[in-house]
C-alpha cells in the first residue's frame, strides 16, 4: 500500500534534476516520540514518523478472544530470532509471567521460543503468530526482541516493552525504550533467566502510564503521509 504510493511519488522526481551524487532528501521512518530528531541533522533529513501499513481485516478467533478476556496477559514473541536455547527461554517466560500474575500469549515465530508440555496450562496459549494490531493493545506488557518494527508496534499500542535483544540494532532500541520510560533495561538473550525476566516484568508495570501516553501520541502520527509530502514537494521544486 504505502510503499506503492511512495514509489509513485519517487517516480515523479525529474531524474535530470537529481544527480546520483546529490541527496535531496533522506527519510527516516522513526517516531519522534521514541527518538527525537537530533538538532545537528541537516534540513534534508526528515524524521517522518513510522510508516505503518493499514492492518488487514483480521478477526480474533474464539479461543484467542476467550484467552484475552480471561485475565491480564503478557505477549511474548521474538519473530525470526532463534539463537540460543529456545526451550529454556520458553520456560523462563512462563515462570516470569506466573510470578507476576500474568497469563502468557506466546508467538513461537521461527522457533525462538519452545514451550515444553510441562509448562503448559490454562494460563498459557501458544500460537505461531498473532496479529499485533489486534493483540498488543489488550496486553499488559510485551516481551520481544526489539526489532524496529516490533518496537513501534508495541509503543503504538501503548504497552510497556521488555526487550530481549539478539543482534544488530535491537540493543539500541531496548535502550531507547528504557530511556523513554517505556520499559526496563533490556535483558540480553544470553543472560535471560526466569528471575531476571520476572523482575523486568515487574518493572514494566511501572511504565504503563508513560506507555499509554506515548501510544496515544504515536497513533496520531501518519509517517507515510509526511514522507509523501516530502517527496511531492521535491517533485514540484
């Protein structure tokens, strides 16, 4: 959707006026409510806000609806991340959730979380994936890897994050969320234990008000529209 619109706007730019060596605009699809625009950036760099696709018209099935209505839920999912001991990670998530009186909705993704049969119960629901835009606003907190897309989805939902970073920019985003009062300090997947995760979940509860305020601000953003305006202004100049 928005990618096609952005490409259409790019196609409007006259190539003879945009040499390959000249950068007329740089678009950064990050919410300024998470990462304020640095004062030393040149005017050609635009912090547009997140580029969010319009959610597909997905419905929650009866089992998931009943689970979400059954009590406070923590969402846990690591997307494509699967390094380390997925079984130990799954056990730590369930134990930490129970110590905090939370039910656990687990998205196994590409195999980063494995919930053993012994840890299952009426307070645990395991899925390969769930629709973030339907589930996250109803969660008390989210345990995730800290990828930029998931960071924005959780923050937009107004939910505190417990970040368990694996690679690349994930430690950075975990630190950003902590600095903004949207979650505790990140816990590396290499150092994850039930004790550390339980403490982090407890601290996340203190971040709910700030997360709710930030979520409201982010839901009012339209990063795609901002990016299109920049490109259209370039095309007309």
